[in-house]
C-alpha cells in the first residue's frame, strides 16, 4: 500500500518543477528572448541514429510538454518507432544562461486537441501543413509553390481542416533538469527524476 504522505510529497515535487519551468519561461519572455518557446527536440531512429531539431513549445501542463508536427516527417516516424524524446531549452538572456532539459515518454495528443490547436493557426500555416510533404525529397521550390497554390484552390472560401497526418505530441517527463550558468563553469544543476512512479529532487556536480 502506497504511503499517502510520500505520494503527496512526490506530486508536490513535480508541481514545483513545473512551476519553476513556467517562471523561467515567463522571465525569458520578459527579458525579450527572441524565441522563448524554442526547444531542441532529440529523437531516435530505427537505425539507432539520433537526430535533433528546433521546434516550438505549444503548451505545458501536468500531462507534459506539447508540440505539433507532421506525423509523416522524420521526427514523426522516429517517435512512432521509439516513443521517447529529449528536449532542451536555452535562454541566454537569463542570468548567465539557463538551460532546462527534459526527458520522457512521448504520446500523440487526441484528435480533438490537435483540431483545437490547428484552428488557431494562421491560414497560411494551415495551407502549409497540407502542402508540405515534410522531410520528403523536393525537386525544386516551384514544385512546392505549385502544391501550395493547389491547396489554396481546394480550400478557397472555406475553413481549412486539419490534415490527418498532422497533429500534436506530448512529452510526459521522467526527468527535468534546471541548469544555471555561472562564471568559471561552476554551474548549478537541480534535477527532478521520476522512478517507480515517485519523483525525487537532487543536485548534480556541474
């Protein structure tokens, strides 16, 4: 039988980590970071090769960190094969530099959640989601522009629905690390780790 007190303490640690992240994100926005929601997303392919790219965070809550993409893209295929990912935020405008590292299991968001977000996107971005065969070979720019024009004609005068191959993912964290830069590389690192369903917090040497 689980100890209610221990469970409450574990949940409090997770809430503490999320609150710290939100405070840092707000601080990065206030510090005029040019792209505060930008994060590196690292994934693993079936061939065992790791790849990384920058995507934008589109929400964070108790379920995890959310982003949206083409499910048929390279990252989409890699997440389908290995549903784990690592994220890294880097805000140079804060203190002497702040990083937040997240590792966790990835799940697709529901169709309803993806529909709701897609409806908020600019129409040009909605058209692009249909026109782009993300990560596939492209003969030249003219081919892409022709596809954009075709999609614009298809949805002329009507709302653009979400493509079935496009939607959201959520990274449910198993580890959240806060890295605070310091002179002489004497950095400060605080990490929250979830093991056996229980969160714990510790410090790490820089």
